[in-house]
C-alpha cells in the first residue's frame, strides 16, 4: 500500500497521500519490485486534509519481500522503466513535479543490486518513456511535452546525436529489439499533428528511428478527436491495440497497413492495456474509475473486473504470466489470474501488493 496505515482506514476519514505508484517492474527471480511514483495532486480544499507521514520518499523505489521496507531515490515523478538483460540494468525516466522547472533525468540502475544509480544524465525537458536497442548502444528518450526524441548511449547515458524533431508524447512505448519494430502510444492529435495529420498510434522502426502513422486522419477523419492513452503490440499476429480515452473505444489495428480491423466500446477513461494471448484476453485499466477489465480478444466481451484504486497508470503481466501487477493511488496490487484453458481451472483473486 502507499502507506502502512492505509489498511486501517476508517469510514468517514480522509487523508492526503504524499505519493502513489505508477509503473511496476518485477525482477526475474521475483525477489524485487522496482516502481515509479508521483506526488499527490490535490484539489482546492484538500490541502486542509490530514497528511499521512511520507513513506515513499522518492520517485523511484524498490521493495524486497525479504528485505526491510521500501527504499527510494529521486525527486519529482518518474514513469517509464526499461530493462536490459544484456547490461543487467534498468533505465528509468523522470521529470519534475508540478510547480518545478520542467526538467528531467534518465537513470541507469542495477537489476539486482542496491538502488544506487550506475549512471544518470540530466535533461532540459520532462522525460517519460524510452526504447532500448542494445545492438546499437542506443536509448532513445521521449518527452512529456511532445518535444522530440533524444538519442543517448545506453552504455553511459551520454549524448548520441541531435534531438529528433518529432511531435510525439508517450503514454507507453513498446519495442522488439530482434525485429527492430515498435509502437508509441499517445500519438499526434489536434494540437500536435504528424505530417499534417492526426493518428491513433505511431509505429516505428528503430535503426534508425523512422515513424509512420497508424489509423491516420486522412483515412479516419474522426482521429482528430481521439486521445489515445494506452496501447499494446502483438508482433506475432501483427496487431496493434489502442484505447481512446475520450471516446471510450478499443481499436485493433493492422500493424503493417495501419487500417482499423475491429472497434469495441469499453467506456471512457481507459488507460493501460495488456495482451494475454494464453487466455485470449486483453486487460484494460480504468484511469478514473480504477477498474481493471478482462476482455475477450475476439468478441470484446467483459469476462471479469477488479477494482484496483484510482488513477491506474501501470499494468503488466507477472514474469510467469499468471498475475497482473497494477500501480494506483492505493498502492501496488497483484491480481491472481485464472489458469489458461489448457492448464486447469483456478479462481481469480485480488491480493495486496508490497507491505
């Protein structure tokens, strides 16, 4: 939980949360979680609420079930986490909190050692996500204000070239190093068009970075109204999936042609999206209502749902594929999934996360 006192909350009492969780990364041996956090943002009048003593003391934190509590570093808020098995590292993007100078940083951290930076670089803009191409020693960084793509050297985080002038923000980034293909969520819209158009998503090749629009407004004019918060990529079936937060739509898009293949209505405010091919499911996070929906990939029907707290940003499958890790203002939750059809039945359940 975001605070050790949270399970003891009483009806009718309200507290301000100093920080809450965003993204969650699970170590290969399951003995460590690394997660990103952000400061709480309070509406008028909420500053008068009682504040719980801060227990999340930074924007990048780790929890070890066999260790002593939570350890944190960094300031502001952090978002994307990229793993490098070859270098035995994690890369984490961070940016300043509201009211501070809009600067950012990228950290290289050990996958297994203590939470102490191996390398770090300060940036003049708010970093949110990255993609790693180890073969070319490139870590390309995307920013919160849609202000380009910055190449860094993965080895030491030094500059690796000029800023690439593309108008992409990033709610998420997926990249397959073996294929050299990837996907960016939160694609261009009315305020920041790409080549004069809006689009649902941006597909790209990574060597060098070369983007192209998926479901462009030239073919789908209503994309000028679309704000995509989450997406997922399945290169085995060559499908890209997108959730349009303001329109409440889930799209299946052909990754190669960019054409929309299916449209499902899932309700507004949906954010993160995860593919589970073993169960023929999609898991979609509700940013505002806090519900995690399990959807049939073929029909779009809702098969299950779990409440995970408000402002869900992080959603990922566990290493063994049998659970979901969720980051929200309640904390980190582990949702145990029923077994795939070929491995027997089991009852889904929700268990609390670290702490």
